């Protein structure tokens, strides 16, 4: 398993990777909020293709990032939501909130 991370790509996308759980969540939360705030883009994409495993913490992170973007007046979409996160979203009735616009 790789170390969890969130970083801004050259194209301005937020790339979320690794294992999302109670250990990695707080750090990713702070880093993601700072990246969203620092971005000059009017719309952001969080790409989850490199997420290896996620607990409900991963879903909570995405919801926090959506709230951060909204507070900054930016649109945010989620791409490549892994199956485990999709299942948690279904059980939590959050699928529509995380769906593409």
C-alpha cells in the first residue's frame, strides 16, 4: 500500500491517492482544504482513481472538500470514485450528491 496523499496536478486537478482512513484523514483534510483555497480555478475536479482503499473517512473527506469549494465560490466534481466509496455512499444515501453534475 502506498502512502496517502492529495496533490494538485499540472492540469489543476486534485489527485487523491492511497488508503483513506482514520490515520490519513486529518492530514489529507488540511492539505486538501489548503489546495482548494489556493487554487485560482473556478471549478475543481477531485480524481480518486489512485485511492486504494477507503473507509467512511474517504467519503467524509470528499464532503468536506465540497464544502470548502462551495465556501470559496468554486464548483467541485468527483471523478473515478472507487467501488468501496461508492458502496458507502449508497448506504449513506449520498450517491446523488457525489454524482457528476
